[in-house]
């Protein structure tokens, strides 16, 4: 059996391990093919390429692109955060590079503002946060969480995410990023394969798609969305059933992944969810931006 895990993070974004360590752990966990999908960056790909060869595993270059979709509800509109996995895109595509740069910039602006607000109540400084981040890495709430751990405010990242750094914790700010539909087009233009990461996370587990209209998903598919990451610990059971049905109807790709962030980054473990080899073959067949390293 080929064990394929298509979603993992390193210190190039909010993972706690370098790309080399991630691949070393993947080899030990019995993974045969791993995708590195750091948030809004491809800077880990070259180290991952070497590490994958060294530890004898296949490498699928990827990105987890931060996007947001505007939805209409009761006459008003609101934004939802959508993470879009881009498999095998050309890392030098101008549009994609520009968008990743903008996202990294707005992530920094937003993190600065959150730290500014936090510093009114806690002894936290921007330098404390930067001290938790590898040079040039994509910043996010996990780096702020790490600084809060270091300062003894919380015990670990999870406590920070469940409390102070949660949406309702009093310090949360959204990040202004590319629209989901534009991001799908960018990924396609770069020869990549766009798959929605952990779709429908956070909805009520008693519903199949929360309060998100079917039209939203149909519009994403019409825009060229290639698939859904159905098997992920944060996708509720009823949502999985519904997503599988939708994927079936439209002959979309279905993936499964761990979303590993390192042993101490998140509870997610390498290989806890995996992808069918046939689905990876379809991803490779649909891509034209970068070669898979198998
Ligand atoms: P942000 O993109 O800055 O809003 O932060 C969200 C990121 O935090 C996601 O990419 C997750 O990987 C990470 N995250 C969410 N919950 C946790 C948690 N409990 N522990 C560690 N990381 C988390
Ligand atoms: Fe993350
Ligand atoms: Zn994500
Ligand atoms: Fe992720």
C-alpha cells in the first residue's frame, strides 16, 4: 500500500519542524508520499526536495493559500475564511508570487495589530513574536501563541487558540486576503490543482453544510475547483457525507491528509488521514506547473 499524506507544514510557516525534520518524521511514520503545503509560501520546497530524497519518500510540492469568500446572508454580506491547497503550481508564476507576497504582508499587518492589542493586557512585544519565527517564515496566530507560551500566559498553542487567540477572545482580527474565486483562477493559471482544505470546519456537527448555500459550492466548482480535502480531522462526519456526494456528482478529486504542524505544533499526526493513490494520480495528471518528485 502507498501511504499518501497531502498536507503538512514546516517552520517556513506555522509548523514547529524544519522541512528536513518533517520528512524525517514522515519516513518514520511510514509515509511514502508527502506534500509540503506551507501557508502562502513555496520557500520550503527546495529543502523538502533534498530531504525527501534523503529519507526515500516522494514529495508533492504544494501551498496552502489563505483566501476569503464573500457570502450574502439576510440581505447583508460577510466573509468566510477558506484555505485553498494548491498542488504542483509553478512557484515562479507572477500572479501567484504577487498574491502570496500580499498575503504575507497582510498577515504581518494583522499580527502586528493583534500584538498591539494584546500588549495592553499582557507583557508581550512584537520582538517576542518574531523570536518564535524562522527568518522569512509566514506569520500567523501560532507564532503569537508561541510567544504567549514562552511568557507563561498559556500552557500551549491549543490553550491560546481555545481562549485568547480565538475569534471571540477579544484580540482577534481578520486577515485581508485574496478572494477564493480569484485564488482558484491564479492556481489554475500557474498550472496548479486547487483543492479546498478542511472544508466546512467549524460548522455545527448536526448540519451537513452549516449555513453555507449550495450555490456557493457550485460556483466554486464552476470556477475550476478540482477537489475537496474530505478526510481531515476537522471536517465533521455529516459534512463528509455531503461533500462526498457533491464530489461524486461533479467527478471531483477527494483527498485525505493530516495537516501536520510538528509533534509540538498541533495534535495532528502524520498519516492520520491519507489519500487514495488514484486521486493523487488525477492531481498529477491535471497539473502542469511543477513535477511531482516520486
Ligand atoms: P491564522 O491563519 O493566523 O488565523 O491562524 C490559523 C492557523 O493556526 C491555522 O493555519 C492552524 O494551522 C493554526 N491552528 C489552529 N488551531 C490551532 C491549535 N489548536 N494549535 C496549533 N495551531 C493551530
Ligand atoms: Fe497552519
Ligand atoms: Zn488550513
Ligand atoms: Fe494546513
